[in-house]
C-alpha cells in the first residue's frame, strides 16, 4: 500500500473521528450556546485537514507534476479556503 495514500486516509479518519466526537459532545451538553462553541472549534479542523491531506498528496505526486501544475493546485486550494473561511 502506498504510504502517501495511507497517511491521507489516516488524516481523513482522524478528522471524521473528531467530527463524530464533537457531535456526541453536542448531544451530551444539550445546550445550543455550548453546541455552537463546539461547532466553532470544528471550523478549524476542516480546513486544517484539507491543507494537510492535500500537502501529503502533493508530496506523493511531486515527481510527476510540473511547477505550473503545482501553481494551479495552490490557486485552487487557496480559493477553496477563501470560500470556506470568508464570512
């Protein structure tokens, strides 16, 4: 099994586990204001996992991609983050 794919899958499993734990915590807290605080914390997890997973994938493909393609991928990830984080 490719080590880069393993790392990418592990990061996604970790992210999903954090999401499930947060949902269970929200149910346990049973208050809207506290659930919003937990949800706000998750706003940091999603983009961080996106960046890390993309970085691992690009590291695995580094020998196959030109600098121009790296630039296009960086632009795409930047636009995704702007779209996700902009209020």
